[in-house]
C-alpha cells in the first residue's frame, strides 16, 4: 500500500513575510530562507531586505514576489 507523505512548509500561499535575500539561484533569482525552507524571489539581490508575498508552495521550496 502506498503511503502519501506530507510536507509541512513554514510558509503559506498568499501570506506576507519580511526576509533578507541570502543567496542567488542559478537562474538569478534571490534566495531567502524561513526556518531553512527555501523561497525564490525574482528581481532581488543578495543583501536585500524585502517584504514578500508567497505565490506558490512546493514540496521543497516556495516562489514569492516582492510586495510594493
């Protein structure tokens, strides 16, 4: 019998968070972390402190946009 795994991300789609960009992904997106969970933030650079809104939560990472 197949057991479905569950993943508890520390972020929620549609929620806003204050983060600091710690790294850059290969594609050039900024990378922030909340409780070790990776969040890709396009249009940012290392050292940016930004307010983000989570757009999509995946198994191992999330994608967010900078809030105006």
